[in-house]
C-alpha cells in the first residue's frame, strides 16, 4: 500500500482502487467479501511502516463493484515482516509463490492459502529464521527504530 492509500486507511478506514478491473493481476480483488482478512504490505514510501507487513485488516464493508473496502484493524504483528525478511522466508519455501511479487509495483490483492496466512502470523510473532534489522538499509527503519 502506498503512502496515499495508507493515509486513507488510517484516517477513514478505507482501501480504494478505482481501476482494478483494467489489469489481470488485480482479478482477486473481485473475490473479496465482507468478513475477509487482508494482510497489508506497506511500501517503502509509507513513513509509519516502511517496506513491511505490520497489520491484518478485516473487510467490514464492500462496494458493489469492489472499488472500495471499509476496513478495521484485526491484528498488529508483534514483529514487522520487512521485505528482506519476507525474501528469506520465500527462499526457504515457507510461503507460496503468491508472495513472490510482494513489494513490486502493482502487486495488489492476491488470494492466499490458509497456510500462508498462518505463516505470516507465526513469523510476525516469533521468527523462524535469523534476522538482524540493523542490517537493513536505514530507509527501511523509522527514526525510533534506528
């Protein structure tokens, strides 16, 4: 999610994408229903949570055309999953190939298996791989994390 999208999410609890039907890679957006959970990856341009998965949101409302979702925070991970760590998890085959595009421009909503969701939650609680956030580029960390 970009900085602009993150601001709307935090201020109004909405996630909007008007032109999602124009690209095949967004087709899973049309499958989202009220009650579904969304794992949100924030791009490196989002000052609050740059380059990481930090939160899970529940869809509490959905427009008829799936352009706008109303969301509420379901869970905040104890340990954010930074993009370089997600890459390590992918290399160990702990997540499905659906996460290969995480962090890529245009990667949006993708339906994932229950096992991937459980892996994200468990890795956000207790990491299974060694990871030192001090090895991250400084732009991955907020000022209070340095």
